[in-house]
C-alpha cells in the first residue's frame, strides 16, 4: 500500500517521468519488504529455537580448530581479492573483505588459547521443553574443552574438502622442470603396483585370507601393505629430495623438481590409498613398536608434502620472473593438496581400523569429540531429556542417494533417446503426456504403487531399498522432462558443426549436446531432489520405519559377500 501510494504521488507530481520513477520505487520497496520479511522469519526462528538446537553442545578445542580451517581458507581467499573504486568506496570494501578473516582469526586465537592454557570455555543458558502441556525450564551450556583430540570423521571430511578445493585451484605442471630418468621409470611402475594391490584385494575377497592353508592375507597381504606404505612415504619425500640434491638458486631448483612434485603427490596418494584399502581385507594391521605403520606413513607423508609446499612458497618469494612465480605457485598448491590428501587418508585409516592414533599428545580418535545432541543423537522415547534427529538425517541422505542413482541416469538416457533417436510422432507424444501426468501424480499414489508392486518383489518386507525405488520413480518424470527440454534447447547448429567435422552421432551427443544441456539437467535434478527429500506419505507405506527412530541405518557396514548369487547382500537395505 505504501509503495502504491508513493508511485501515485510520483506520477501526479512529476508527470511522465514520475511514472518511471514510481515503477522503480514500487520494485525497490517491494524488494525491501520481502527482505525485511525473510529476515524477520529467520530472527523469529533463531530466537525461538536457537537455545533448543544448541543445548548441550560440546566440542574439543582441536575439533573447533579443524572445523575452522576451511572457513579460514575461504576468508583468506576473499580477503586477497583486488579492491577497486574510489577512495571511500575502496576503504569500505577493504574493511568488508578483511572483517571475516579478522573475525575467524580472533576465534581461532581464542580456541588456541583454550588448547594451550587448558581452561575450558563454558556458556550456560536455559531452554524450555513442553511436558504435560507445561513449559519446563532446563539448564544447559555450550562448552569448548581443552582436549587435544579430533574425531576421525571430522578430520577426514575437512581434509577431503580442502583436498578438493586445492585440487580445483591446481593448474598443471606438465612439461615443466628437468628430466629425471629414474623418476620416469617409477612413474610407470606406480600404476602397475596399484593395479597389483587391487587384484590382491579382489583375490582375498573371493578366496578368503587363507586359501588352501596359504596365509595370503596374514603374510602376503600384510607385506604388501607395509611395502606400499613405505613406497608412498618415499614418493612423498621426492619433491624435497629433488630440491635438496639439484644445483642452482632455490627458485631454479624448485622449478626443476616439478616432475618430482607431481610424481610424489599423486603417486604417493595412489599407492597409500591402495594400501589402505588392502589393510582391512587382510584382517591384520602392520605396526612398528605398537604404532600402526599406515598411520605413521600418512603422517610423515603429510609432513613431507608440507615441507615441499613451504619450500616452493619460499622459492616463490625469491624470484621476480612472472612465469616462474606462477609455476612455483602451482607447486605450492600441489604440495598443500598432497598434505590434505594424506591427512584424509590418516582419518580413513583410524575409521577403518577402529584404533586411535596419537602423536606428540595430539590424538585422532574414533570416539566423538563433538557432542551435539540435537543433530548427532537419536530420538529418546522416554524421559524428560529430548533427543536428536540423527536417524532422520541419515535416512534422508540414503534415500536421496539411492533415488538419485536410480532416476538420474535413467531419465537422462530416456531424454537422449526421445530427443535424438526416436522419431517425433504419436509414441513421443504419448510418452510426454504420460511423463507430465506422472509428475503431477500425488505422492501417496507412488507409495501405494510401491506397497502393491515393489515390496512383494523384495521379499514382502518394508525396506530402505523400496523407499529408494519409490522416490526414484517420483524423481524420474521431472528429470526426464527437464533433460528433454534442455536437450531440445541446444541449437541445431552445434549438431551440424559436429557432423561436418565427421563426428559420429553418439560422440556428438556425448561431447557437444549433453555438456550444453547440462545446466538445465542439473537444475531439474535439484528441483526433483528437493521434492523427494521432504516426502513422508509414500515412505510410511514402504519404508516401515517409525516417526521417531532410535537408531540410524548403517548401510556401509551392512554389505556382506556370500558364495551364492547375487554374491553381495545388505540386510540394512532389505
């Protein structure tokens, strides 16, 4: 009403120009009103539910520091962006860029103080629960403990995120540096060694660790794991060794060692990953003086990659050549990528073996160093203390993953066939009508379909797999519709140009049409996943779960190898 009144006044007072000004005023005031409404909703939810959601939150100082690493990296990258504009505008933007880094740095400094002094931080507050229609106040606190421990899951996730981010920023060092004949020989051996360990893993899984009394797992497997770990450590040390043994300035030596950087990082990660996968298959954990060999190898490889990154960063500061500066920057990123990758493998090793790893008082544990009852605990059916939503989160994730793996490839393939191969006629028209009808079908109908046709063919039991298939059928129509429309929107000139170059139809579809249509396909998939992730009606009929589950589904540990078809079973899915 205010914007309409203001627009009318603008038109009455300024004539024709006022009409344009009034239109802009309406748009701006409506946008402002929308933003104010959204902010009000967010503030209302936070003020009402923040205390309940954060009740009992406890974390070790080292865990908080590990979680801050990706945020500090993003803030640093944001602060490094170039600031242009006038003096006043430049100052404001500079402060805006530095503020996140300064804030996160201050938080990290406080957490580090907790870790050094051993004094915890505790913030106590009250929250309310509804019991017998009465609000009951309860006392709780947010606590940061000085324990130098971090959970293996958190360490692995954070290190993997950093590895992906650093690898995406890494360019290429191909055809850079001096020639190392022995390094080229090692480069050819690494894929063979990884393939050999993969074959050994498959052999042990098929015939067992002791076929015909031969200690294949306890002797051969353990020996291969130990050799692979030592080989990975040696590969990770190649960059620093190359810089130390060559001659010239530090910048020239580091640039000349570029082939050793790529071989050391990628080769070391590949070999240690294969050894890490082989270790649980053998059923034994090789160690030295009671310390796991794989964990020690991952730790020293991390240190070696960190030293390589530090050397290349120092060498970068000593050069004035633009090209050499860029190449040394690539080596720095590659060294940090290797360090993040080896840290992730260390966390995976702790998860796979179930035994913690401690060095210099810092521990990587399998037990939780982050306690968040609202998120990480199951529902508690009895008692005044409320539980969490962990089973619901885990179940939703697995349902979405299964439905996506089922529907997205099938929908994209059907869209390619209907658009690129099938003749446009009655058949395609019927398929289009049926697809639109399926997308507008109520979700409970899909649930009835799953209960009537899917469950009887899965042993007659309600299961997670049935829920995945039902949600997959719900997702399929939208993926098909959006993929087909996106492929149709690709100009025919793209296809004609590809055909003029002698490219086959399938290669044209794979290399030209699908990449051009992928933004629309991804958008449709996101919209469909957003719908199925919030469905409950069909899952009540096919999932067989309670509304408040007391434990999470464990799909990864449910896989078992059997001697009869289908050779792999999972009781968690069925």
